[in-house]
């Protein structure tokens, strides 16, 4: 028989549950919730847990990162660390210092990186412990960082990438980055890929004075902004699959040749008139209902505007005589009016529209060899006139435009 009472047994069980609950908390949370009444011994035990958590967590990741680069030579010009389960930039400082001038290309795609700059670990501990002797005990956990770590360090942050002053290409595709930071010293950078992250703003690009290509696909960006500093160098801008509703603040990008805005929420073509050097414009899968405001883009060669709400081409392309590729697929277009001036056309995608046999025949001469001598590829499948032409669909198209070599996905050489 037990010597304790039933009540004593319940009290013991409750105390056990309470202890287990407290032990299950994160060490930092336990330290914050502890008081002087818990005693110095308890606070020291929690502090020890915090030390262990730091060592096993971020410091362990730091050591992993150092090991990833151990075998690279000092004159390395390219490093590919894709799929390496990297969680932090902590620990790269030592090796980035080694090849800060030689490294030209750094690939960190498809990792788990959340931030590009970070606080020294000692700062994180001091936030919890306070300015005390206990905090001083942790200073040995922090790596030494040289004065060359400028930029973010001035704000109390460490940014290993800023050491790579000779870097020309940085690939951070498919991580978990929420803020553009830590790139202040990368004045040689020509290509930056931050696609498939969780960015909400375009910011902190002012020092990238050599940047030519910027990829920001599949983020959460709502506005085009903060690109003025790239006016002399940027030639290609990819902002597809974001949350942009309006084309704006592009006037300064005089040297831009490629602009990709597909899969956004844009309802009007505007804000493009200053882009005189633009060669390719992609704005598919938006909410465009009128082809307009493109007359200043006299050097435009490729226009992708499929999956919108266009009903006609109209006069929208009369000034764009250099267009070689025109994709108007998956709209609601009912006639071919507006393509007569495009005598340099090489590829014409007009599938999944509402072209009937009558409307097609009325303007089919605009596709003839005389009108479009360079036309090689046409897509017209899933228009009403395809079924109206029946089994002779491709043969009839080939008779109308004998110069073509591909109809939809089929190569055709002879009638």
C-alpha cells in the first residue's frame, strides 16, 4: 500500500505535468518567463540550455557552411551550393574573405535561406540575458569580423556577401528570403536572381552600379519601384508571377531591352513610352483588354500578350513594324485586323481565340507570302475555323501561306 494519500498523488502528478510543460518550452522563452524567485540555479540551468541551443542551432549551421567551402581553392571563380540545405549565411565570412576578388559566380539556389544579413550571435543572447556577466560569457561564441565587413555592419548586421567585391553573378533562386539586403559592396554584380522567394518590396539596389539583369519572378511584390539607380546598366527585368497592378516607375530605364510582367494583375498597358530600346515585352496572363500605348516602342521585336481579354488588335501595332514574334493566343479575338503592317513577322501565335472561317478568310491575305515573306510558324488551333475547315485544316493553311514550315505543333514542308 502506498504511504501517500490520494490527494498527494494528484499533487505529485500536477507538479510533474507543470515541470514537463516548462521543460518543453524553448530555452529563450523559459529564460524570459523566469523570475528571481526561481532562483539563480534555475536561471543558470536555463542559460546553459540557451548556450546549448545556440551551439546546436545557428553555430552548428555556421560550422556546416564553413565545411561546405573547405575544399575550394583561394582562386575559385565559381561556387555552386545548390540543394545544400543552407539555412543561414553565418559561417561563410572566412571563406568569402579568401576568394573575395576571384569569385565571379555564386549559386545558392534551392536552399532554406531566410535573411542575407544577420546579427552577431552575441547580440541575440544579450537581448535575452541583458548587459551582464552572463552575456560576457558568450562572447566566445561569436566569430571575429573584420572592418572590411562594411555596409550592413554599420547597422549592427553582418553580411558575408558584401565581402565578394568581384562577384558578377548571384543566384538565390528558390529560398525563403523576405528582404533584399546585404548587397551594398557588390559593385561588380551583373546578374541577380531572387526569384521564388517571399519578397514584398524592391529595395536596397542602389549600390549595384553594374547590374544588367534582375530576376524577381514569383515573389509577393505589389509595386515597381526603387529602380532609378539602375538606369544606366539594367537591360533585362523579370517581374513575372507577382502581385503588380500597374506598370509604373520605369521611365528612367532607358537601356532596358527585355521586360517580363506575365502573371500579374495589370489591367492597362501604360508607363512604357520611354523604353525606346525595348526589344521584348511579355505581359501574358494579366487583365489587358485593349492593345494601346505601344506606339513609342519602335524597336519592339517580340510581344507576348496571350491569356488576356483582348477582342481585337485594332491599330495597336501600326507603329511596331519590327515585330518578329507576336503571341495573342487565348484571348477573345474575332478577326485579324491590325497585323497587315507587320511585314517582318516570323512567328504568329493566335490559337484559342474566336476566329471564324469568314473572319479568317476576310484577312487571310495578310498572312500570304507576299505580305509576310519571313513567316515560318503559325498557331491557329482551337479556333472555330479549325473545325469548320475539317480534316483539310493544315492543307488549306499551307495553300494560303506556302512559306510556313510549322502549323501548330506540326512541321509541314509540302502541300
